C-alpha cells in the first residue's frame, strides 16, 4: 500500500529544474499516516477532548449520576435523554463500558428515546473504539431495535479506515453495510470508503467468518416438537433489514453505492454489475448488461470474469436442481416464524419471485458483447477506487475536519439548551404539584370547618356496619330536605237539577 501511494504521488508531482521532485508534504503525510487513508488529525481527538473542559461536565461525577439514573429507572422505568448524554460524554475510563451500554439500552426502552441527542451515540462509539472493543461495538450497532445507536458519517470513515489499515476487510464491509441499511452513504468520502471496503472484502474476505443468524435445521427424528411462543409471525422477508448472508449484504451495498459513483463511469458500472451479481439479483444484472452492450460501455476485465463465473455457478445449480430451477435464498429465522417448506414456498409464490433460471442463459450470451478496459492488471479496480478516495480526501478532508469541530461546538450548545429546557419543565411540574397539594390541603381544611353542616352527607358515605352510632330517629327530617305538603282536594257537591 505504501509503495502504491508513493508511486502515484511521484507520477502526479511536478518537477523543478534538474529533474528534482517537488512533493506535497501535506498529501504525503495524509496518505502515508500509519498506512491508512486518513490523517491523524481527521479523528479530531483534541477537539473532542475539549468537551471535558465545559463547566457542566466538570461539575458531574459520572458514578453518582449513573446511580441516580439507575434508581430512577428502577422505580419509574424512565430516563432523561440529556442525563444520559451528560453521562456518556463525561465517562473516560474503559471500566465503564458496561454501564454505558446499559444506559443506552435503558434509554431506548424509555419514552425519552425520541429525544436522544446525537452526541450520545457519538460518545458511545468513540468509547468502544478507544477501548478497541470493535466486536462489541458492531454487535450494538447491528441491534438497532434494542440500542438505537447509529453511525454518523465521520465515525464511519474512521472505522472503515482503521479496519482497512489493519487488514480487517470483513468489519470494514460490515460498516459499509450499516450505511446501506440506512440508505444514505452521506459524504462523498464515505461513499468511496464503502466502495473500497466492499471491493477489498470480495477480493480478500479476511478475517474468516461472518457472524450471521443461522437458519435452524430440522431434527432427523420423526417426533414433532412444539414450542410455545407469544405470537406468530407470517413468513416474510423485506430483502433489506432481514438480510444476513454476507454476500447479500456486501453485494447490495456494492450495487447501491456503485450507482452513486459519478467520478468514474467504468468504476460505477463495474461496481454495480459485480454487486448485483454477488447479491443474486439477476434481473438487475440483465438490465445493466443490456445497457452496457448497447452503449458499448467498457468495464474492468476482472469484474467481467467474476460475473461470468457467478453466472456459470448459478447455471450449474439449476442443472443440479431436481426441478431445474434456481434455489431461492434462505430466509432469516425470526421469533414466532415457522419456516416450513410449504409456508416458504407459498411466500415466494405470493411475492412472485422472478424465475432467474430463464434469464441466466441470456445474461451469459450477452456478457460476450460487453467491452473491457485495455491493459488492466488484476486488482486494477481496487487501485482505481483507492485513487478516487485519495483525490476526494485531498479535496474535502480539511473541510470535513472543520465541519466536525463545528459540530462538537454545536453539540455542547445543544446539550446546555436541552438541560435548561429540562430544568424549566421540572420547575413547571414541581409548581403544578405544589399547587395541587395546596388545593388538597385547603379542601381538607374546608371539610373540617364545615363538618357539621354536611354531617348527614358524611354519615351516608360510611359503610353500613359503621353507621350504627349515627342512627337517626324515625321522625328525623334532614335540614335540606324538600318539604312536601299533602293537598287534599275539596269534595265535589252534587247538585240536583231542577225539574221543568
């Protein structure tokens, strides 16, 4: 990597008299910083540490704050988003990672989850990165339902750079997949980092293994085992958040980000074709191949070779299948979902899953009409992606650093404003409570003062067994009773009619 970057710098560096090279020291220091793509200043460590100098965080003891939040959550099951944010930004020791994870988990389960401040997730991710707990960090990032922690583009760039620098292409591709799931690749540098991460993973998928959710296999015995579940879930997959196979995630990420690469047309087409082929979306592959063949747009020869091999592999699966069809993707086993063969087959029929076995021969024949770039050695696509990333960083890195520093300042102001709003809400709530308590006190005093005026009412409210001492005489008439007077109509006097 170092030799490649140095050779590219020499090619594009102007010469002065005598043939001596004039090197751009800033560019060299950025590209050769610990064999990574980002400069050390991109991490903004100094600007991030300035948050600890704020008067608000200096007054906070993180252990006491966590204890208070824990007590409140145990009683009311609620947390304050700004309290969690203050705790996250104050913690600096590695021993508190479990408490930080517990805090964001509880916040996610409370009604205040919608008020989560952006600096909360940023602080958590930075803490796990500083402790080199990347496995735990990726686990939290993938569990969006229970933690609700999402990457910002600045930290995504840093994570992918660190993983690529250490040769961990697998986790770099995982980070790129997280941005794909959000359907937003953000900054131009983030887009190119995702492109490079996926290409490197497909070229060299290391380290081995990808933590996936395996579909459980049925038992060999004939005994039917029944498991009680709280609810049933219909067989379904959204082919987005339900993706768990590595080639599906990486393929869709590469195909999606390839559409956004406008810096180089050949790179864009090659990334899209390779991504959709790896994902197994053969209808998209066919559309792209038809367009490339008709427009005579060249792609990288290594991509054409890989796609041809994937088509041959798919055709071999069709021939080996008893039904002469391409096997459907395996569905992810979710809670309450019964993945029996009949239900799965009905699901594929219901969504009208394409019959790829019918279009694969057409793709194979059309691939021979797609042109390739001349004089391209193996790995040329990865090197070109590195060049594009290097150029984008040369243009935008300083601006992205300045924007991130400004973001840290905005976050501090946002935290203070949110804290003031919380204090005002608490004072208003406390004032309302005091008013209600005072009103209740006045009502109780009024009842004592006017007790004898309402004695009968109080007596009637008592249970029957407690009314013995308050038995009233039979001729008792309540003072507020309506007096009725019995009116006896006069008797009618019958008069005799005189005889004529």
